[in-house]
C-alpha cells in the first residue's frame, strides 16, 4: 500500500500560515480583553477627571488626591472663591469603579468615552 494522501507542498505551507494567523488573532484578542478588564480605556473620565490607562485602584487614588477649586467666574471676573475640597471615597467605592471597567468591554478598543 502506498501513501493514503498526497498533499502538495503549497497546501502544507498554507495550513501553517493559516494556523499562525489564527493564533496571532487569538493572542491579540486575549491581550485586548485583559487590558479592558483591568485598565480604563483612553480618554475615560470619572466626574470630569481623566483616568484613561489607569487600573481601578489607581483611578480611585487619582480621584482621592484631586483638589476641586470652588471658584465662580463671570467672564474674567471672579465672584466667589470658596474653600477647596477633596473628593472622599470609601472602601465600597472600589467595586463600583471595577463595575465601570466591566461596562467598557467592547470587541474593539474605543478611543473616547466617559464613565459618569
């Protein structure tokens, strides 16, 4: 008995190339999914503060250290200069930020957005 199949060389090379392309696509999808599960997409803001590229913990730390200026202007004239305030967060706020991260998951990365 001879060979059961006689595949030409081009078919073997084509199968190898297809396998490599599929593996690269799977790895890209896994990397994008990991990033979106753990980091805010670019240009994301929470309460007007840019948190793009940060993890949930880093985003909360940035929000906690942000000082809000309580100033009221009419044109260029300042009418009120109130006391500056800092945002306050509790331990139970971290799951809410992680929930926002899970809401941003999309098949393709988005360039802009706001989680408010």
